[in-house]
C-alpha cells in the first residue's frame, strides 16, 4: 500500500520541565524582591501608611507573578476576571429560528458544538445554513454587516472538512456561498485531525467544521485486513485529536485574544445486546461530548408526500439541547424544511413563522381577538394575516425575532 504523506504541523512542544523551572526561578526572584526583610522596610519602601499592609503586599506579589508569567507564556496567558465579565458572548445564527431561540441567539462564538442524530435528521443542512448566516457577519464583532461599526470589517474564514466525501455542491449552494469556503476531503482520521489542528493554529481560520466523526477512519484500520478486529482505535485517535484541538484553540486565544469556533457532526448507532436502558451510542468515544459546549440531538424528519405519494412536499424535524454551557439546556423545538416549490417558499427554505407567532403571543407581543389583532403597533384583521406577513416581509420578521431573542437573552 502506498505510504501516507503526513500533514506538516508546526511542532509546538517544549521542554516542560525546563520551562517550569525557569518560571519558578523568575517568580521566586520576583517574590524575593517584592518582600522586604522587616516591617519597617515594608512601610518605608512600598506600603503606604494607613492602609492594610497585607492587602497591598498581596496585590504587589500578584502583579509581580503576573508579569513574570506573561513574560514567559504571553500577554494573554493570565487575565483578570473583570475582562471576562466585560466580554459579550457573540452568537452565530443558524438561519433556523427555533434553533437560534433555543441557543439564545445562535451558536456561541469561540465554542465547540456537536450535532448528533440518526440518518436524515438535517445535521449537515444545519451546518450549511450556519455557514450561510456566518458569511453575512463581520468576523471582528460577529454582528451582521448592516449593523457592524468596525473600522475594517471582514468576512469570516470558514473551513469545511468533508470526512464523508458526500458534499452536494448544488444543495449546499442553496444555503451558502461555497466559493468562499475552504473544503478538504481527507483520506484517514489522522490526516483529518492534522489538517484541522493546522488550520486552528494558523490563527486565520474563524470557523472549522468536521462532518462527521463517525466516518473518521484511523490509518491502522485501513492498513490492516478487513477481518481483523481493532477495538477502540477510533476512540483513541479521536480522543488524542480533540485534546490537541483544545491546546490549539487555547494557544490561539493566548496569542491573539480570539478563539475559533469548532463544529462536529456525529451519528447515532445502537449498542449490541442492550435489553434495558438507552441502547443508543455515538462513534468515537466520549471525548467529543466532554469537549463540546453544545451538544444538540437532531430528530429524524417526518416526510409529507404529495397526493400521489411520489414527491416529498416538506419534512418536519426536531431537536433537543442535551448539553449547553452557553444557554439553557434540555430544551427543544420543531421546524419544517420545504422539499418542493410553493407560492411563498422555495426548495430548501425553512418554515417556522408559526413558531414565531406562537412565542410572540406568549410574550405578549400579540394582542386582540376576533377581527382585530395587533403586533408591534401594526393592526391586522385576522391572526393568520400576521403569519402571512411574517412569511412575505423579511424586515418585519426580523423585527419580531429580535424582540424574541432579547427576551431569552435577558432571561425573560
């Protein structure tokens, strides 16, 4: 078999013991310089009269240690909690409002997100829709370009690693501009993870998507005979890979103060011999789930066929947030995707205007009854007319959805 070419990745390994020793010596010297020999020296040299000497000495030691650590590991290696509190969580919308509503605005920028589900559960299509919405954002402030106030707005750099080799360019182009997406179709798992790590460490990649974990095939599995069992090889390779991804993400954060956003998709398989409990499992072990900020479980679509039963009209999908570090977990909703052309919707469009109207009514944005209804100061004769207006008027729909998203972001 032809030998595999390894992807060159920058070697960031260092002599940890020597590095730690150097930092320890620097900190020790800083402490020796910072602590005078007597109380009189403290009061005369650095501690102001009338103040608590312990608090001032603690602050002095902290500043010396921080300076020494930053000198060795970088300016962003230590930051104060006030800086984190001041940061606003930016969101990357999906284009599917029920998902954005559950995520309190969209995927948390800089996080790790995993979509899992059975076949035909809309996982890859949601990634395409996310790419399309991300391409409308500024990669500096992560706001829509028409709301961006950056001096030099730029489009995000998005990379898509198609592990399955099943990218449908025609279908994906309905949701995003593929000409502006970096696409890789790797041969084996180690190559996939090396390419991903290289993209993350470059500091130039804003969003990285890997579709999917289930098809990551280790090189050893390819080289060995097909009848030979190799237990746990994929899980070990992937576990090491996600740990290297974590180091790469943290390294970029330390160097630039910005953190790329990482997406995985994974499939649901069935355990053998399980008589009680949940028989579902996911390939690749548990590491991706622990690494993820968000784990969303997609539900297989229910397809509605035409009267002849020959052509699908639409499919109803569902999802649930099994894990979320940046929004409320254990919530889930349904949405519809059109699979045929209609008067108001095209192939691939999502239909969720009924969801918007329902939650607007719960929030109190909709008032009235009978032949008189109001929403955001506008009057309608029938409640159904509001839904039609949401379908036909994107600006009006955006006004309503903005109010709904603010309500969940503020904990209303």
